[in-house]
C-alpha cells in the first residue's frame, strides 16, 4: 500500500509541474509586430502599453534588420535612433517587435520611415505621339511618380511610374494618350508630408486629327463621339449633379440607359458638355 501511495504522490507532482508549464506557456505566448520603410535621418518613437495582466510592458524584444537591438523593455515608451546602427539615409529598414499577446506596440511617428520627395528635375519632354520622358537627380527614397495631364479644367492623373530613389541621374519614360490640340503634362510625387510636389510642365501639340464631337441618340440612349461624322474613340467621364462619377472609359460610344433622370456632365477629349436624361 505504501508503494502505491508513493507512486500516486509522484504522479500528482508530475501532473502539477506539467500544469504549471502549460499555464506558463499559455500566459507568456508571444506575437510579432513589424514595420518597414527607409531611414530618413529621424528617430523613431515607440509606445509599449502595459501587459494584459498589468505586470510589465508589452514589448519583450526588438530586432533591426534581423539583429537584436537594446531597448528599454521596462518603459512605457522609448526611442530608436537608427544612426547608432550604421544605417544610411535611404537605406531600407525592417523592425520587428516581439510582444505579449493581448497588447500591441505602437509606432508614434510612422511617417519618418516614408521617403521625402527631393527629386531635382533635369529635363522633361514629350513627343507629338505622346512619348513622355524625364530625368531626375537627388532622389532620397523610392516614391512613385504620378503622371498628370491638364484637361477638363483640372489636372488628371493618367498613370504612375516607380521612382528609383537614387541620388544619381535617373531616366523615365511613359506613353500617354494625347487629346486633340495642345496637351500639357507634368509629373508629381506625394511623400511623407501627404502634400503633392510637382515638376514644371511640358506642352506639345498632338497629331490627333480632328476634334471629337458629342452626338446624343435619344431613342437608344447612347452617346456617340464623332470626328468628321465618323466614330472616334476618346477618354470620357460622366458625373451627376453632385460631382459623383457614374461612368468612365475609353470608347467611341457609351450607353446611358441605366442612369436616373437628371442633368449629367460629360468630360471627353479636352471638352466639357452636358446632357439631360429624362
């Protein structure tokens, strides 16, 4: 009987230890939160909330490009100065925060990892066929260039090209679809300030023959675009009285059979018009 009691006692002890280990694993499970971008010469500020159980703070470990870096994990907030780790301006960085589940760290100034628009335009030209070329220097991070065409009394974004982000000379090309007559084009970037930074514009006269005219066929509720009486494809957009775009595309005709009664404005080629749907 004594042997049985000892065996039962030992089994209970082992069960108790296994239970503690299981609970320890459950209550100390971790998750990862990562951020990435390009170093812009500014410090990062991180907030580390209190643990779910109220003991200690959320973050347990921080790695920079795969290497563990020293941070004050016993503070509710701390900073990371990337200049201390031989990180160069414009260099890509990936920061991973290992943290307890039930809480999540927060980067207080994420904009500092997004590039600034610093390009210097060296040249911009466009052929009558619509081949746009431009060259830049002094880029400090990868940002998209927006290609904009002035028509319909506003600047319209017609495409995007990825920037190299390099300080040396970079050359770019983009094929645009010219409208009839004089065309005006520029490129722009939107950076960490959320403001648009634009280049000087370039103007050329396209080789498009004739100006499209609008013809409304009321019986079939179709709008035609004609040049010298013949169908001609053109870019268009139709929007309602509240400024909401209801149709857009590139074609020689468009149906308006599904539009509700009212006044609609039509932009096409480089013109503005309107129709009344009954």
